C-alpha cells in the first residue's frame, strides 16, 4: 500500500481555446497546495420503486477547475497566470535616455530635456539606470509632476542626491485590466506513481488573490475554470508527452516585512509615501466568469467574462495621520495606493488609483492591544479612466 505526495503541475498557453498546442515548452507551477479537479455534478433519480430502493444518481454536469495556492516570487509561471487573471498581456516599454538630476529632499527627478508626462503616468513603476551611485539605480513610483521636466517620485530611503549624465529610465512592464482571454492546458502528474496524470484544458484564471502581512511570506492564489478533463494512466496520453517541461524557478519568495520598501497613498492628501503605518493588505480580483453550458457536453463549452471586481482590505494603526481616513467612509471619496515588492531576484509593482472603503469606527481590542483601522473596500476605474488595477514587473 502506498500514498502519493509528489504532485507536479505543468502548463502551456493555448492559442486556440480548449486545445493543447502541438509544439512548445511547458512551464512548471510553483505552488504550496492545489485543488485542481474535475468534479461531477450529480442528481439522484426521483423514480418511485415498489421495493422502496433508490434508482441511484446520474451525472448532470462537470465542474473543471480549482485553485493553485502560491508564495509570491519572481517567476514566469506567476506572470503567465497574472495575464490570464487580468485578461491582458504585459506591455513592454523601451528604455529612455535622459540626463536626470535626483533631489532626495524635494523627491524630484529633473531631466535636462524631454517630457515626463508624455512617457510616464502617475502610479508607474520606473527603473532609473546608469547613475554613478549604484543606490540610485533602483525602482521608484511616479506620484506627480511639477512640470514636463520635473517628476515627483516615491522611492527607497537609500537614494542620494545626484546630477546624472548619460542616465536614463525604463517604465516597468505593465499589465492592465483588459478583455483578451488567456487559457492554459494543464497536467497534474503524480510523479511517485506509475504513469498517472490528469489533464485539464481551457483553464482560465477566474480569480486572483494576494495577501501581504508584516512578518509573513507574501501568499496568494489563482482560481481556474476549465472546459475539459481527462484522467490518464498511460504516459503517451500525458499532454506533456515528448515535450520539454521547464523546471520550477528557484527565486526567493517575497515577504511582507523587508521586501516592501515603501507604499504610496493619497488616503490623507496627495499621492505620496504613506505617513501612517499599514500592517496588512489584501488584494482580490474576481472576473465573474459565466459558464456557457450546452446540451451534449458535460463541462462548460466556454466562459464569458463579467465585471473585473477588485477588493482591497487594509489594516492600519490608528494615528493622527490615519485619522483623516475616517471621513472617507461616509463621503466614499476614493484614494490611490501603490507599492513595490522587491528582493534580489526582481520586483513586482501594484497601483490602484481609486479605492473606496468602509469600516467600523476604531475601538478598543482589549488590554495591551493596539487600536486599528480595519478597512474593506473596492477599487473602481481611475478618475481619468485608468485601469482599476495595474501590475508591474521587472523585465
């Protein structure tokens, strides 16, 4: 008697929905747990038998999908799943040459020529390059403009004043909410069994969740919905048969303490580095997929995307600075939040231009307990039509 505990999930992007491409490499998903499954929907027969016994149940449908739970790290599988969840593709910007002067007191980037407003947007994560002091070759968030030549930024405390020559910048690869479907063929193999695997096709990321808390590894999940399911026990029937499976990346997982150097928000004024302390932040994206079910097919034929519903939960310490947020729960005045998560392997950036929150008034939690603001909110389209959520990555 044996028990399998070695699970490998490999996947490939589909060019035709529900069909595994005939060529191309598979990626391996880094995960903590998975709940991928083809689960039949059954109905018990209501026939009346003279012997009073049940006529049994029949399969009336098939739910294909489940979750992949992960620790956030800089890896290709995470970025592919992000594309599916955002119904969009990563947009890549070209590097820009610009002699830039950094003023760390005023928190400004002044260029000798060119136009910041034409090449960046508020909330953009920008990598500065080719400065003599290596501490300035880092990521910042653009939070405003004084003029076309001067941008205001939020960045790490380690940056120093410098008059740059031959320097430049690059807007990080950007992912906005769109309407282009990305689906995958997936294979869940049990590697300590003999030729046993389950194939899933048409897998779309219906939901994405991210949890950031001080003192903990950043975790999250992708929920998938698919349209085809097959249990196989012959290696020739594996969808990865004869194909290259790229090994899992070995990049470090991000943590919610030192890997999040700063956070910007306009919760108590203009967009700037947060003047109050945030203990935890949760993001959720629900694409509200609607299954297209057809007679003659057990699983859904396809899925229609609905509204990209974004939830934002934050826990902050009550302070003189955070007190100003209380008025926003009645007015429902929106505010922006942006942050970078970064370690030696790379970074991800997040910008939400318009969050509306609600929460109970701050109250005593008991002896020796801090008074907190526990906010629940939603993100809406930005004031200038910006994506309600934008993701950034290192190229």
